């Protein structure tokens, strides 16, 4: 099971789950590309494997990914 | 012209009284940019003079609320960013002023109640018919016959004088506060330096809360806000979480430069750089696009600084934290925590000079307020 947490306007983070089968992974990869292509910054939260890290390419091993919108100056 | 009711400053005395020992106010700025250049904004400040907020004192409509309206064109909102608003607001809306206003209103109310009671007492005796056993007729008994003239003469004039004095005092206090607010708004929005800006950023919501008390703006779904806080806490390390729970801000180390950043509670002008002595240095204003809830914004800022600091430095705009109403600007990092942060940032290679060189500087021909860049 892959979980994408997407920070969206005024609604907090929205979870999107994908099954760990072929179709689910394909859908997750498409969604990943769609979000990162539109400027979202993908990162994996800190875990036992290590601290938080940026995810540049889709990796099915990353079961928990957070997407945050691109930055702007305040 | 579109009137945008965007400024609401509600001073909640209940919250203020509960934390009045702090004697500080915190200003939160929330912004959105879809406001046309020629729009106007109606701005108001409500002074809620009741000690409780919509509970024991009854519904809001019955509470005494004094409002000062001020309508300003959007094009003159440049001072908003300058942080002078905060200084001016602190001067104009000090806690003692509001308490004085509340006391003045309370005295008027007490005396009016007394006067009403007195009047009712007189009325009752004036209009109650009595049966005279001697004459066998009904007659009206006047106040003069039932109330001792001496006590009435003493009570009524002194009460009326006190009421008049209290009303006069209240008018003076309220008028003074209103004049100061109008003058304040005039100073904020007087200078028109928006010329030359093709896409002016307009920050049109201002909410003023006491320190430690931050009700959520109504435009955010409370559940979304809670999810944002939960996600933030989930992704803070234990030290950051402890800092955040204690001070409503936490520190993180820039992933590229090793600079210590303080992320305060808020969505704008809430990131402050700290020097190696743990003192606040400069502000860096950046945030994720979209109208994210506070927790998400703070988490995005933390992640951006730790994982994508170059981008944050590229898009961020400097500001003076002292002028931005950040009380956290005065806080110094505790020694142990500072050493921990310095150790964490010790292996970063970028110098402060390189950092400042990467920051976007205003163009040389910029005629407006360069701090808006």
C-alpha cells in the first residue's frame, strides 16, 4: 500500500492510497509524475530508515510520500 | 469598486484577561492576491468590551461592541508589509487602553442600572393607587409623600452627576481610542507607493490575537487545521516538538548552509534566521503556494529549509522580524539547544556571504518599496 499525502488548499493534507499491485503502482507513478510535474515537492518523512528526504523519482519502496506545493516569496 | 470586508480585528477580552500577565499581542497576517488594484477595503476594528465572549453575557448582539470603520483603497496598502502596522497597532491597542475602555463602559452600565432602578422605584410609588381608609377613595401617592425628601435629594442628583461623569469619561476614552485608530489607519494607508506595480500583492486579512491564543480564521475548516497540526507534529523531531509545544516555534537547520532557522507559528513572515549566538537575525518570508492551513505551511517551510534550502533562499523575501510583530524575535535559543543546532549545521559548507549573494536583491531602478520584492 502506497500512501500519498497531498497538501491542498484549505483542506489540509489529503490522503491518496494505492494498492501495491501492478495497476496500483502504475496509477501511483502517474500521480507522482502529475504532481511533481505541476510543481509539487515530494518528500518522504523521517523513519527508521533515515531522516526526511526528497524524492525526485517515483520509487515503489517509498510507501509514504508527502507532496507540498512549490514555494513562493511572501 | 468592490468592498472587501477583509479586516476583522476582534479583541477578545476574555482571553486577554486570562493571559494578561503577558502584556503582549501577536499579529498574524494572512494574505491572498486575487484583489484588483482599484478595489477598496473596508476595515474595521471591533472593541468587544464584555469580559466574556458570547457565553455567560448572552448572545453577541446583546453585548456592547464598538466599531471603528475605515475604508481604504487597495493601492495604498503598501505599509501593510512594512511592519509599521504592528508597531502602530501595539501603540493604539494596548491592553491598558482596552481595559480602561471596558471599565468606563462598565461604570456607565452600573450607574445606568442604578438610575433605572431609582426611576422604577419612583414610578412605582407614583402610579400605584392606594385606598385611603379615612376618605374611602382611591388616590395616587406621590414620591414626595413616600420617599424622604432628604434622601431622595441626596441620591438622585449625586447619581445623575456620577452617571453624567461616567458617560463623559466613556466618551473621552472611546473617542480617544477611535481617533487613534483613525489616525493609525491614516498613517498606514496614506502613502501611495503602489505605482509601478503591475501585480501588487495584497494582504488583506489581519487578525490580532494575544500571545498563546490563536483562534482559527473562519475560512479554514477546523478539521483541516487539526490535520495540519497533526501532520506537523508527526514530522517534527522530539526536540522540535518540545520547542513547539512550549514556545509555539521551533528551530531547524538549513540543509545547505547550516543556518539556524526559527519557524514561528503563522503563515507569513514567520521564518527567522538566527546567528551563531542564538539571537534572531533576519526574516525570510516564503511559503508554499495555495492557501494552506498553518500546520501545513510550517511543515512545508521546515522541509523546504532542510531539503530544498536553495529554493527557499531564492524565492524568500527578507523582512525585519522586529517589525513583523514576531515576539519570538526577542527569544534567544537556550544554550544546550543552540549547541545541538550548531553541531547539526556544522558540516554545511555555504558561508553567510554566499547566502546573501544568492538572495534576490531589488533592481536598481526600483522606485517603490523594495522590501516587497
